């Protein structure tokens, strides 16, 4: 039986009163808790290593019904720690943040492309990111073109935190590039997300930090979000974004909140977003039997 916090229990009770006929053909309802969830936005940054050692992280995933996760870290050693501890549960991706390189300067950091190639050669990363692109300056373009090229050549996904313009730029450099749009654009409205997905068949998104946009004040799904999530149900994945330790401390509630909107979709839509899209993207079969394993 899934264990959730008091907040999650109260929230679940509230939503269950607001929803019509949960569990019928239109809503998966409590059946969502039997699905193997894929968390498409996990960070295991250095401040988390001591308070949340790998065995603790895996236990938290188990308790929340998370079978597998896409992990990037600052520095990359955090990702490798988790992957080595649980190679069947962790999909590693390379975040280009280390030493003095971070979200605001990684595209200008000396030796960055060599570092990326070195880490990609050394470890089985399946993506590059999550990295930030608040804009694309002329001085960024050579590195971004090289990153996009190597990602496409190696069949890796790029996981980018940005608005829509940097995504368009990356596609102009490498059409057909596989992109996971972090936070579904963070603050972009559903209409923009819909337009981008109409235009780019290989654009996917994680919904981390959008759960309270997706859920309306009454605990039901915002109509605009319902439209885009159902129309492109084969392009979205759930995410927690454990970018600070407080997110790890709140992990069960983060996952429980995402379950609240997932349970309001049909079984077909919920299964795609919960795990089937990730299965397809990363070629890793998923099932509840992974929970409790490494």
C-alpha cells in the first residue's frame, strides 16, 4: 500500500470529493497507484550526498512508487553514484555543471565541450542536461551547435530548461534532435507548449514544477492543460526536480501531487505519461517489479 504524508492524505480526500466517477473508463482513479512511475527530472547534487545517501534515495523512490528516474547532477559524480548503486533504476544524463561552471556561464566555460566528450566517453549517459538556456547569445552558438551535433550522432536526448526560443534555435541547428523540455517550458502557457509540439515531432517535456498549473484551485485539471496533455499524451513525463534538499525532504508529497492529476486521466493517457513514454525514449522496460530492486 502506498504511504503518503498527512498533507497528501488530506489532499487526496479533497480531490476525491471533487471528481466525478473516478475509476470509470474516463479516469484511471486509484488504479494510478499500481503503475510504475518514471521520474524524468531528478538531481542528486553534492549537498544531498550525506543527508540522502543512495540507499535513502532508492527507499524514497520505492515508497513513492517510482520505478525508475532520469538523473543529472552538479557535479556529474552524483549521477554516477546513484547509477552505480542502482543501475537498473537510474537513467544517467550529463549535466555540464562542475567546478565554476553553472547555469549562468556553462556555455562560456573554458574546455566545456572537451569535458562533455570526456564524460560521455567514460560513462553511459543517455542524455545531455538538464541545462539552462535563458537566451542564446552569439558567443554561445558554436558550443551549442557542437553539443546538438554530438547528441544527435550518439542518439542522446538534450534536456533543456528554457523558454520556447532556445528550443527553436536548437532545432534550427539540428532538425530532428531529441529534446526533453524541462518543466514544460517552466512558465510557458499551454498554448505555446501545444504550438511547439505541433511543430516538432521529437519534442518531449517533463512536467516538474507545473503540477500546480495543471491542477486547478478546486483540485481538478485546468482545461487548457487537459487539452495539451491529452493531445500529446505520448510526449509528456512526470518529474520531481530535486534541485535542493528541501525537494528531497518533500519527495513523497511531490509524487503524490503528480498522482492527483494523473488519476484524473484515462488509463491510456495516464500509462503513457507515467511510464510508457520513458520506456519508448530510453528503451528500458519498466514494471512495478523494479521497486525494491537495484
